C-alpha cells in the first residue's frame, strides 16, 4: 500500500512559518505607525523575528528526527532554488521463515520513475529463505518492491530530505515471542536491485549473520512487541545534492544503510505477523513542461552550513529506537514560535498577536485560535503573573 502526499497545493497555501512571518509584519507595521512608540513591544517583536529566522533550522531537525510527521520538508540551502516536496509511504507485510528468522537491508536514498507505476527497481532487500539461520552468511537477499516510484516525465532531479523505517508486530498476542533488531551500516553495496528478475545481491550475503548488525556502533534490539525504527542521517554534504531522474537504470546514492532482523520470531504458515513501513520525504525539481500546473516554493536560505550539520548531529540521538519513536512533544515545544514568547513578553503580547493575525485574510481562522489557546495556557502555566511595562517613549 503506497500513499503520496504533496504539500505544494495548487492554491499556493503558505506554510506555518510564512504565516507567522506575515503576522509579524502586520504587528511590526502597526507598532511603528503609533504616535507613541512602546519600546517594550518593539523589543518583543524583534525577539519574535529572531525566533522566526531560527525556525527553519528546527524544522529541518524535526524532519530528520520525525520523518513521518515532516511532510513537505526541504533542505535549507545557502543557494536555494524553487522546488517541490512530497512524502512516499509504503507498507509491506512480512513473515520470517519457519525457524523465526528474517533479515532485511534498506537504502532509503533512491527514487525511480515509471509510466506503469510499478516498481522495477528497489533498494530494499528481504531474506527469509528457509535455510536462513541468522548466524551464517546467506546469499538470498532479494530486491523487494519498496514503493520508491513516481510517474515518469514530471520531475528532473531528486534528493532525500529525511526517511524512516519501522518494523512492527501485528500478530496474535498470545503467541508473541522473540526479538527484533536494527543497525546502521556504511556499505556502498546496498545499491539498486531488479525487482522483475528478483536476482539476489551477493554482496549482502554477509548480513545473513545477525552478529554483524549486533557489532555495529549504532544498534538496537527490542522485544517483538516493541518493534524497531531507524531514520536516515545524511553522511556528508554529497547527500544534500540532487540526483538526475530518468536514467536507465535509475541512480541511487549509496553509503548509508539500515539492517533489520527478526530473531526467533512468530511464524505461521500463510500468515504475515509483521508490518514494515517506509516513510521517505523527497525534494524534487519539476520538469519545465509542468511548471504551469505544479507550483514551486523556495527552501529557506541557510547561511551557515554548520547549522545543517548541527541538526544532523543532534538527530543521531534518535537514529535507532523502538517502533513508537521519540516523544514528539519535546520537538513540538521547541518548534513553536509562540512557546518561547512567554519568556520574553509575559502574557500581554500573545492576545495582541492573535488579533493581528485575525486581520490577515485566509490566516486569521487558523492562526488566531492557535495563538489565543497558547496565550491561555501560558497564563495558567507561568509561575509569575506579570505584565509588560506600559511606559511609552516619545520619539
């Protein structure tokens, strides 16, 4: 089951960051037009602006850590060009062999285009051969349709912004047993396989021994019910570069890989007790023939490459987790423009910003209730019930 989600709608609707910036412009304009300037309000508005400038860095960090929720994310760039972003989501049902073993290898950095919409190639390999023991090499890693496919001729180039792999148990609870594991490997041999011929990749046979995955520096193992999850972390700046589409065979960027396994798992003839989910966020360049139908937007300008690298470094903490992933509430709090305003301006400014937002056509219905809710929550949570000074400065 494959789903595609694209965020650049024909209506050209702005994202939340642009709405916040437009609300800031209205507020700043009104503050400057007053006869008596309130310097506290000006200072608060400038602090809000500084936070908006930093917002894209946090959005990119969130896209790396929570790819499932980061639909429409893009890579900040010092030289941005208009692009389109979308998410591919693919679900597969898996079953271990009769001994309870399955090993898979996945390289998320791949995209193909086809007129039939069918996977011809893949960078996902599954091995559940009856001879697989989990403790010896096994030359049965077969390319499996992964849903990394789009219609031909629409896009020219692509790059992967973020991705996640989740392996979950969906079988009966009264017979659950075994463990599931995952590891991040650096292997240039996790390339493209031909799904139609189902030819095995002999370079991957070593991963039939799960001891290799268990020896990696970045590895996790959980009980079956917990599942496993791994995310994509760019290895270097080459992973931020575009790859051409339309080549035969298509191109992938190798080096980063995820190895996952089922050990002593639940096997039932004719039943698939495990579900594998793939989430991949792509940023693509549109073919000139479709520019009239597919609106593009600019990625945020990132002046410092160190900011992107810092996001990648911090995201590594969540590289491998259980299937539930990290707690998104921590990211949501740090990602909110309005959350940080309570440390600058108390409770007065949020209702004012809500009123300003309501003045903007098409935005007020979305932004104003959000800000008012945040203002009420801030008032309840704050240990200090203070107000901004009303002193005015005549200029």
